[in-house]
């Protein structure tokens, strides 16, 4: 159920259960690379596929995500496989990050924090349809790693956006929904991924030290 990227800086200080986005599973380049980057800095990273993605891979046919309640039930089941002796952080890319933030409002598991890479604050082109109502119910620290040009929530949009509770946000220069910048920005995709991983690990370390 979980593919572990074990810390190469033993012993691990925490674990991060990392959910994929709507269109690409845990074997995508982004998920695999980010798990590797984070695990190299002292955090065990666990990847998994939601059930609809498992079926898509088995049949070699793309499938849309299941409804949030079913995704949350499966995510909760995955957390039962977490390592009992390490602080638990959850999160994900895009939809996976949204599911993690919603799960943090209801799970009985003790969570040390939530981390979202490219949070889908609203559907592209529909800034009025916010997906932030549950933020007020997230009881643990919440970090968002967002590209400045993310069509699901740009830096400019978030400056004027009212939320029930503001998450911590790290902005990745000129990044899109996958943190990828344009060539003219002078920043590379690898630099943004590295900066995002470093920010995530620093957040984890801060929360662990406070416990």
C-alpha cells in the first residue's frame, strides 16, 4: 500500500505520507523526485495510489478521481500503515494536498502537520469557487508550497483572498501548478523543486522540535 523512501540521513526525524494529484499517480516524476529530495534530508516519505489510480494503471485507461468522501476513507486506511514511532505529517500534490488538509479535520490519527504542493484554492478561472472553508478546522500547522503563477491560486489572487484561516505559504518564483517556472524567469524547475523540498523539511523540523 505504501512505497517508502527511507531517510538517507539516519535516523529519520519524522515521516511524511504524500498523496498524488488527480491526473498522475505516485510513480510520476514529480512525486518520485520530491520524495527522494525530502528523504535525503532526514524524513521518511511514503507514497501510495488512491484506488481509482490503481484501477487506471491496471486497465491502462485514465479515470477521473473518486468523490472526496471515498478518497478520504482510503487515505485514512493508508495512515494505519504509518510508522508508530515517528511524528506523522501528511500532504500531497494538488488534489492530494487538498484531501490531506480535509483529512486533518477529521482523522483520529495524531498529526504533526500538513503540507500541500500546489494547493487548488479554486478551479482555474473560477476564483469565486474557493476550496478553503475547512481551513478553520485544521488543528495542526498547515504549509502550502505554491508557484507564483499557479492557475489554481496565484500570488496576486491570494493577496486579496479572504480565508477562514491562513495557511503558511512559501512561494516558488514564477512557478506554475507543478512549480515549473518559465525559461525567461532565470529560475529552473529543479531549483524550485529543491527549494520546495527544503521548505517542507524545515517546516517538519520546526514542528518536531516544538513537540
